[in-house]
C-alpha cells in the first residue's frame, strides 16, 4: 500500500515539475509580439485575464497588428477598469486614439507618463498616440524613453526608428532600426526594416 502511495506522489511531483518547466519555457508576450504570434498573445492574455495590465495592453497591441480595432478597443477599455491610475490613462489614451481623438489620446498619454514615468508602456502609448497625431518629435522622444527603460523592447526601437525617420534624423533612425533587427530577427516587420536600412546607407 505504501509503495502505491509513493508511486502516486512521485507521479504527481513529476507532473508538477513538468508544468513548472513548461511555464518557464513559454515565451513572454513581448517575445510572441516580436515573432508575429498575435493570436497566441490574445489567447494567453485571455487565459490570465486580469492578472497583469501589461498583458492586457500587449493583447491590445496584438489586435492592432491584426487590424482588429474592435478587439484592441475592448482590451484598452479593460485597462480602464484594472490596475492603477497610470494604466487607466494608458487605456484612455488608446481608446481615444482608436476613436481618432488625437488631442485627448496625447493628453491621456502624457498624464500616464507623469503618473508612472518608470513604466515603459506609458511612454510607448504616448508615442503611439503622438505618432497617430503626426507629432513625430513627441513620438520619437517617447519611444526612445520606452527603449531606455526597457532596452530589449524591440517595438519601442521600431517605432522610435520610424519617428526619427519621419523627421529626417537618419542617424537616430538607423540606430533604432539596428536595435530592432538585432532584438527581433524573426519579426514580420524585420525584412521591411532591413530594406529601409539598405536605402538609408546609400
């Protein structure tokens, strides 16, 4: 009888150990974004609904990449109901951006950065809102700050590169494009960025 119980405990421990390893091996949502696995981001965020405002925000960004503005808006509205006030302002900025209310989107993004200046996503959202409003000076500064706070945040570099490019600050654009390609070699956007870099070198 004791041998049977020991066998059961061994099996349970082995299962628990394999589950922990699987969880540790699972790529982060940020890494899934960098490889274009947008459906997986949405699914993972839904499975852990409410656990992390960051996951909710990344799900919104994944929906945007898929061209699903309705899905993105739903996730951004969730942010307005969870997390602290800075995340609520991030959500408000994103919703206003999707509703083409550029002034409100930028204002809410600025408020988010003032409330949580150490959160790279507040700066990233300000950058997204400012870029949508064609304020590429503000966008470049915001994306660059997001990248400073999280140097491995590939898409902060991607959009910083685009924003500096729009302003014809080509050295800065190249710097961020290089970081993006290094950090996200398998991104669906990498081939296009490499093409831009070849053009800028000429």
